[in-house]
C-alpha cells in the first residue's frame, strides 16, 4: 500500500516551475566548483522521462540521501540552461520503496508481455537436458512467480529499467544463447544435473555480470560463463543505446551528452522531434573541434 504520492510527471515540468515531488535517481555523482565547493550532479527519472539536476547547497549532507536507484522527494525549481530544462535542487530526502508504486518511476515494456512469456517457456521446453528442462519449466511455469517476473525491471537504472524489462532482457539473452550455440558447437546448450551440473549452473548465475565491480561475486571461468556474460552485456548495452536514441530530438545520427556510466559520448540515431527528449546537464565544448568527433575517429 503506497503512502507517498507523485503529482507531476517530468514531461509536464516547465521553466520556472516550483517542484516538490518524487523521482527515481538514475545517476548521482559528486563534483567540486573551481572554488573547491562540493556539489551533486543528478539524473532524475520517472515513467515519462528524465531530467538533470544540481544540488549546490549542503551537498555532503544530502549525498547519502540520493544514491543511484533511490526514490527521493525533491524540492527545487525548474530552470532552462542553454535551452535545456534542469532542476535546481534545494532539498531532498530518501523515500522507502515500500511507500511508492515503482510503475510511476519506470516506463513499461513496449512488446507483448504475454507473447514474450510464451516464447520464453518454449525456449525452456527446448532444452534437451531433462534436469535443466524440469528446473526451467518449474520456475517459469509457476504462476505467482511468473506474474511477478513479467512486471519486474531488469535493473533500476542502467538497462531495461522499466516494467517488464526483466522478461524482455531474459528472453533476448535466451534468444542470443540459442543462436550462438549453433555457431560454437563446443558450448553446452543445455549444460548433466546432479552435483556437477548444479555447480556449473551456480557459476553461471554468480558470474554473469562479468566483473566484481559490476556486482558479480565470481568471474567467468567456463566457456558458457563467458558467453553468457557477453550476451547479457550485449543486450544491456543495445537496450541502453536504444533508449538514449529515443530521447534525442531530430532524425539521423547525433551525439548524446557525456554518459558517465560508460565514460564516453555516444553517437546514436535520433527519431522525430515529436518523440520528446530528456537531456543531461553536461555539455560538450562548442569551440574548435568537438571532442566527441575526435573520439569517434580515435583522434
């Protein structure tokens, strides 16, 4: 039961508007002014889009209130800077996830959830190893688990961060795994259950994020583990770029703002202007050769 209310969507915010509402923190980083004063740079989101924000006062004290992935109550004012709408955050406080409806802060998957669930069950049924097939069908065939699975995001901020994203991401990785198993016949498509199989399955689960700093307790140490990590990362990155492309204005390839989580500018294919957009605060230099152009050609 939710106790905290959200009253305005990001896409409805206008220049000069006073803001007191709830948002999800997609990104948070600490910076310092030339005078050495700390500030926080935020990217806030809800189901309608994203908006950048700055915390100029009490940055050190408020930093613990807004870690990446947190739901926060924000007080501040919308301001246009170089034509881009942003928030000057005067105060913020963290809200418990149990008090809000997550669907208000993340968009929903665009595909047909029912058809995706059926395809995932079909792929699970195609596994030849009887132990693994029974395990997969028991998991994905359990009604209450599957209902929750179909609603869950794959992650809070980085990729597939929307209702149904976990199902979409899982199905995409399963499709990729099914495809590459024919290209690399040494890969065990099904993987023999007993204890040895159990150990291999646990290793795949524990190592699929690839690196300790990405939350992976173990590093990939098997062919199948390397393949799963690369396929998981491939689908995550493509989804992230596709979402960015949906936020930029205009058609054709163009530069995004600097993406801190990937440590680079990205060159994405935009859509029509009426698709809407949400930009971040950091701007590329506008004098001389654009540094992003140098990056693209390795200069």
